[in-house]
C-alpha cells in the first residue's frame, strides 16, 4: 500500500489568506444571471451578492489545499460532497474580502479520504462575513 500523506494530523492546518477580492455590482449581476435569479436585491447600484456567490471567492482558497505537496490531493479525484454557509452579514458591492482555509477533519475509509474544510471570508478590516464549510471525498490512485 502506498503512502497516504493526508492524515488526521493535518486537522487545524490553516493556509494564508487569498488575494483580496473586490465585490462589484457587475460580478454580482453576472452571477445572478448565471443562476437565473432575478431577485431585486441582486440588482441596482449597490446590490447584495446571492448567498452562493461566496463559493466564487472560497474556491480560490481551495487552491492552497490542492497545491500543498505534503497532502498529495488531486482535484481530478475529488467529489465535492456538500457545502454549507454560516452568514455573519450579507456580502455587498464594495466589500473587499480574503478567504482563509482551515482543515477541519480528515477521515480515511479504504482508498477514500473524507476531508472537511472551512473557508472564512473576512473584510480587509478583519470583519467576518461568511464561513463556508465543504466536504470533499478524495480517492487515491491505485498503487
């Protein structure tokens, strides 16, 4: 059996913040249009972002996890099993936020690893906006 680098010992690992992302009315409008969501809160000069817009920014934080050579995770062998959001306040036009990813859990089941992560989106001033938790099911290549 080959080495399985990600273990429960990695729980608690936190990665550096993503590059700042400025939320714009144009990006909110594009996202809402892609969803087919005509909610008036997502339009106008100062719209709020749809709740799932946070996944756009959170995905950038996932890059650090999949780029970590110690973990040996392959995005091509991942199923995104679930995602939840805990909102502290709406994401608004003009917000500039970063995402900080932490590993919450790691479980092994045969050739599968179940990895739970949380991405915390914060304003540049440190105000929490949303915590987005995801579960990934990763399968190891046959050895």
